[in-house]
């Protein structure tokens, strides 16, 4: 989809719960598909007044001991913004464990 990609494996025993909470939170104003183990969220190119080349896709996969997050963005700025947004929202839902560790690569 794009050359602006980052992925992180976030250690947590509650990956499925956090995946579902994040997706439920974002489905109010974004295109979201999810089940207990996998979710996708589309962030529009013009979200919050931005003007990125294309939409971004954030993918979540829940494992037994970690939540894997992948961001496919259309620009460096979009990628960096979404890395921050995902981390902030995940830490908010995981407040008992926060701050969670994101090993973006």
C-alpha cells in the first residue's frame, strides 16, 4: 500500500480486550472492522483538517501475550501522527498497565 509503514509488538496479556476497545472507540467516526483477534481502522487522508496523499490503515492483531499494531500511511507526517495517536489511545484504555512499550520498527 505504501512505503510509510511501522509496526510494533506491544506486550500485554489483554491484547484482545484493548483491540476491541480501540475499534469500538474509533468506529463512531471512522471505518472500522474487527473481531476478538483482528481489527482494521481507516484514517481518512483529510482527518482533522490534514491533507495527506491517501488514507492510512491501522491493523491490530491480538495474541496471547501481545498486541501487534501495523500502520500503513501515505506520508511520514501521517505515520508519525498515527503512531502517537495509537499509543495515546492504547495507554488510555490500558491505564492499569500504561505506559505500554511500543517497539516501532
